[in-house]
C-alpha cells in the first residue's frame, strides 16, 4: 500500500495496488513519512474497509479532527455490527457513528444524558441494532470509564438502522419507526392480542414493514409477481380478518400521507398479518 494522506503520526489514508483507498491506524504509521511512500504494514493496527473505492470527503474531514481512540472505538463497534448482521451498512455509518461517539462522550462527561422518545420502539422493532448499541455502550464504559444507559444505546442503534436502510437521513429513520409503531398498534388493537416477539413470523413481519414503509415514504410502489387480481381476491376471501386489518392500515396511510397501498402491497401485507397473528389467535382461543 502507498500513503496518500497523513492525518497525524498514527492515522493515514492509503491506497492499494488496484486503487482502493483505506483509512489505516497504527502507532507511528505517519511519523516522518511523506505521501507516495510505502506503508509500513507491520505497524498497522486497524484498517477501515469501505464499500466505495474512494473515501468520502466528509469522512476524510472528520478523521482529520478526531482522536485515534475514537476512531478505533468506532471501527470496533462497526466490526461487531458486521459480525452480527453482515456487511450490510453503508459507508456513512463511520461518519455518523464517529460524530455521535465524540458528542455523546463529551455530553456524559458533563453529566448530560438524553432520553430517546423512541426507546421502546427501537427495542421492539430493531432488536439486533439495539444489541449493537448495547455492545457499544459497554465498550465505551470499558475504554473510557463512562457508564451510558439504554437510551444512549438506542441512539447508537438508530445510526445502524439508518445505515442499513440507507434512508434519507435520520429524520426519515425516525419517521419510518413511528409509522411502523402505528401500524403495529393497528394490528394488535384489531386482533386484541399481544404478538409473539420471539417468533420467526414476527421477525419477518417487522422486516416487511421496515421496507414497506421506506418504499412508501420514498413514493415507490413495489410490484410483485402476483399476476392479475386473482391472488388479491383469493387472499381477500381466505384471510378476511387479516384483509380487514390491512384495509384499516391502508386508511391510516391515506389519512396520514394521502397515499394508498397498491393491490400487490395489500396482498403481501395481508399474508404477513395472517402469519404473525395465526398462532396468537390459536392461543387466545384456548
């Protein structure tokens, strides 16, 4: 690898033989070095591996003003997230996470904690991301001696939700979460039951809602291979209660966003509602 930019004695931007750029951390990597010189690979401690060939300018600017310990912490948190969920996050996770970590640690050192009004929803709808957030606050306590609560864990989790959905900023991530919560409440109120949050069908249902709501807020309609109205009529007749619930959700969306669901969206949402409630209905009837 060749040095392309020296941020400080311990952090550099490097490029490999095929032109892919990396942020590389290691004691003395940049000390008395110049751009164009080879990287002393024996000194490498951490390497930020990004999806894009070139490092985003915002990340370059942020790294230039961030201490090494925060960079290492962010890379460790992202590394754990990738082990838990796979390499599904956009490169923006490094930008938002590094920025958040710096601000959060500064706040807590001043005894300023924040409450997340979406804590319950994050724990309920984004369990893996919340687990990543809890791991992050544990690492912060281990490395900086600062004890953060689950509210802070949920804020960190939201950055991973945003990077996974590749939403148009944190504002849309918050809106998606609020709409999912409203739809979830419509379903539970319609059936007068509590859903089994540990079931596979529950997980599939929440995942479907996440992508469905994101498509809706982005003014996209998913077109499934349902052919004509035949499947729609079959689902409507066979799962009449679930379809009625879907119609209530559709009315909510029309009232809130002036946007109606397509026939295909109704079909697949009805099927998911039927699956996620069928076991609960059986238990409720016993």
